[in-house]
């Protein structure tokens, strides 16, 4: 019997519900409140790559095929990043937030959803140039252990360095960007001194709790993949984790516009989504 489009959508939504429930029960990773359009694209891409005809077959593979669950978890991980991404943000951070940080005896920064670490190294370079890195610790976390291993290496494709150099200069960089890395024919290797005060660790924003008190939390272009209820939950986690007068830095498409959250902050640089906790 031919299915009507609405009926087909109901079946597809049900299959995705069952798939995400299976992933949660088997792995503990909870994608049930992620944006469905993003999740659907990633599922469909895996189905094309593995020549899998239906989502029901995907569920079977998650349960019965060795290694498939890990493969799908990597597909769901959000790894879009670059060094000094949105340079105007880093320039605003340097101009508006750094003056506050100078007065702190120590600085704790949480970079939540750090992916392969490009923005973490960007922040380390900025802090080093401002003379703050020696008293700072950057906690770089992600749910995906594989991308964290890449981040720890501090090596990025050399063909990206031209774009990263441009970003660095637009972000207010004060010396030659090439001084921060060495190259071979394939990769740029960032100086190990940048790693000295960076701690990489696995953390899942959906299911894990706060693990410290921070002066700055950066979570840029991660919350856009969450449904509003989950975004609100994560915002509570961030508010709980920020010190008095701490700073929250979001992505350019993200907001704190939830009625019970917005009162906790004031805008520092609104167009760059930099906020300061006021409670």
C-alpha cells in the first residue's frame, strides 16, 4: 500500500525516535533533544555512505554491528571550527573582556564543545599576547574523544594557514602568526608552550554536570543544534558554572533570550554575543 507523505513522515519520525533512544540506552549519549533537521542530515549521510536502505536497518546495525554505534556517534559530533573563527569576536574579547581578566589572580576558562581545538589554540595565543596565559587554565571539553585526541596534537592542515593568518590579523593579532607554529609539507605544528595550560577532557553538555567555577565560558555555535528545552538546560549549567561577574561567549546565531535566563546577564558586546553574569 502506498503511503501518503504525512504518514511517511510519521513513520520516519518514529524511526528516528527509536534510533535515538537505542543510542542513549547503549551509549549514554543523549541526542533526543537535538535539532531534528541536523540529526536527520547526519543519519541520511551515513545511510548513503554505508548503502543502508532504511532507518530501521540503521537501528539494527547500532544494536548488532560491532563499531557501527561509534561510527554514528562520530557522525553526530559537531566538529565545524577554525582558528580565530569570526575574527571580530576575538577582537572584541581582547578589547572588552581582557581588561577585566587582568585584575584576576587566576583565570579559568571553559571552552565547551571545543571540537578539534582550533578556537582553543586561538584563545591561548590571545592570552599569551596579552600576558595572561601564565595565570590562566583553559579547560577544553567535547563529547567526542576522537576529536579531543586530534586537538591535543596541535597540528592542523597547512593549506588552512593562509585563511587562519587572515583571521588572526583581523582579530587584532600583534605579531607574525607563523611564529606560533612549524611546518612540514602537510601540517602546521603549533608550539607546545601553547598546550602548557590547556586541559582537554571529555564532557557531555546534555548529561554531565558542572565540574568547576569559571571566569569565562565559551560555547560558540553548539547550542544551535539543540532544541529550546535543551538549550535552556545548558544555560542553567553555564550560569551555575560561572563565577560572579563571569563572562559567557556564544556563537553569532545563539541567544540567551530565555525569560528565566536573560535576567542573569548583561550585554558586554551584544553583536558578538559576549555577556557578563550579574547575579
